[in-house]
């Protein structure tokens, strides 16, 4: 198999240029044009020190005059990496990471050097963008709480802990009462503010090792680690009370809401789906009691030997 190396170089996302022994630029790829703003016909035959790229380090030292990575690589034939700042065609400084390697002729003599470089700022921004996208994929956009995807992942992890290490946990399923009527009466903007208020209340209640997020719509789910049935009941009722005592300011008055809650401990036989279904059914029992209520799974439904740390 043969390769068209010039074609490969032209299609790299990294900038590439070659210099001869006098540091005159003999090759300049398309990515180099894009990163630096210097077109090939403007830079070929020049030196990077000819008021062109003028690499400097973070102290502002002109590397074309002192400490040039390309020059050192041609002297000792050792590849080099460095973080430097080149001057863009528009005049501003641009951070780049460079990798210099020697170029040899057919007899092995060093006849120049090649420099590969990438925009450090762009890569940093890309990494930041990736991190943000990853975070957004696991965070509810309205409440900024963990979203359903993240909650489902955490449920799976906690159930593994139950079976491997006998570490008990419970969940609370929270549904805001009469939320549709609130939306219809006051509008979706008010509804969104209520969701954010409830979300902030839940966030303030959560212990460092709990996970409380938005399941969807007006439903929230909390994963409470290291609890027995009594502790689960106390925390779940605290959630109910504090939601009732929260309010959203609307037209010179405060609107408050209540929530119906179902709570249960996990068992060895549970899956994420069965656990949520049980808590959801318990929540509907609370609705049937007149709302603003808590229903906890009875002891008989739970494994007797499931301990907690």
C-alpha cells in the first residue's frame, strides 16, 4: 500500500511547515494558513523571524533569536515539544503547542526540520466545550439538577452497592400537586419558577452523598444513601414540609405548592425500573390521601436482612 504524503499533510488539522538549514520555510500546509492567517504564497521562502511568525515564550523572549526549537532540533537531531506564542497575521499573539522533528536526506544528513503545531487556545476551548456538553447531558436545563439520565445511572450504581457490599439506600419520588392547574391558571413562566424553587429547596436539603434530581415534568427523585426506613421517612417528610413552606412571588403575593411523595428502601431483587415503579405507586397513594402527604413502603415489602452502613 502506498500513500500520498503531501495529500495527507494538506488534510491534517494541525499546522505543518518545513524549514531548510537556513530556517527558510519550504512547505506550508492549509491548516497552517488557517491557524496563523498567513497564506502560503506570502510565507514560502521567508524565515519565521522575518517579521512573520516571530515565536516567543511566555516571558516574551524571541525564540527565533534565542532558543529556537527548530534550530536546536537541527543541531542535535532530537525531537522537541514546546508551548509558544506565534504572531497571527492580524497581529495578535496565539498560543500554540509545537512539535519539531529533524528532516534528513537519503544519506541521513539533517537538511532541515519540520514543525507541527496546533492552536492551544482552540484545544482548550474544545475541551471546555466537551466538558460542558457532557455536563449538560446529565443536568436538567431548567432546574440545574441532575436529570433523569444521571439519576438512572446512579440507581444502577447504588443497586450494585446493595448486592456487593450490603449498602442500603432508599429513594423518594416527589410529584408537585395540581401543577397542571397552576400552569393553566398562571402560565408556564410561573410554572417554571415553581419548578426551579422546588429544585432549589431539594438541593438545599440533600446531604453530600445524596443525589436529588428532576425525573421529568413536575416529578423529582431523590436517592438517599445510608438510610434505614426510619431515616428515610424523616428525610422524605422534611422534603414534604419544606416544599410546602416554599413559595414563588407573583404579582405582589406569594404562590406556594405542595407535593405528594412516595418513599421506599431498595431490596436485593430490585432493578432501577422496579424501584422507581414502587416509589411512583406509593406517591399515588399519597395523592389518594388528599395530597401533601407521604407514603413509605411497609416493612413487609422490604428485605429483612438488607443492612446499612
